[in-house]
C-alpha cells in the first residue's frame, strides 16, 4: 500500500476497506480492497464513511479492478481465486460457499461474475 493519502498526498494514511467487514468479512485482508486515506479523508465529513456517493465511487472503482483481475477466463477454481485476491483459503471458502461450480467450455469452477459479486458483499455497483 502507498504511504500517502490518495486524495491529498498526506503521509501516514489509514487503511480504508472499500468493502466493509460487515459487507464481506472474507475481503478484510485482501490488499486490493484497501486504499490509503488520511484521517480527514477516511473519517471526516468528506469521507466514504460519511458520504454515500464517495463510498459508491470507491466501490465502483474496486469492482472495475476485480473485473480486470478476473478477466482472463469465465470460471475460476478456489486456488485461482486465492492467488488473485491474495487472501487465505478460509476466506476464499467464505466467498464461494454459496456458489455453484459450473462447466463453461473447457473451464470448470466458479463463475467470474458470481465471484466478483460475492467479493463486493453480495451486490454489484453500476
């Protein structure tokens, strides 16, 4: 993670989890789910915790990143999801536990869009 706030460049930022623990606890340690924000931009009046539009903006950006990371094929196995998201196996299982394994051509695994939706806390933005 960068050592400066992505908004103002202030050093010593806090980690903001784009998808909150309450939305998807499996993503709490995913480095892709964290952005550096200074105290004011993390907890102040113009922060994603106080401004729904900003929160959704960060979520859309994160969703686009996930779509890029999972753009190589249509289905992924648990180990592939783990490698892409850089999370523990137990957290991958939390994401895929309600998903069905599918066969699409030569690919077998969990559907890309289902993985992204689960990683986003069960919903897609935009």
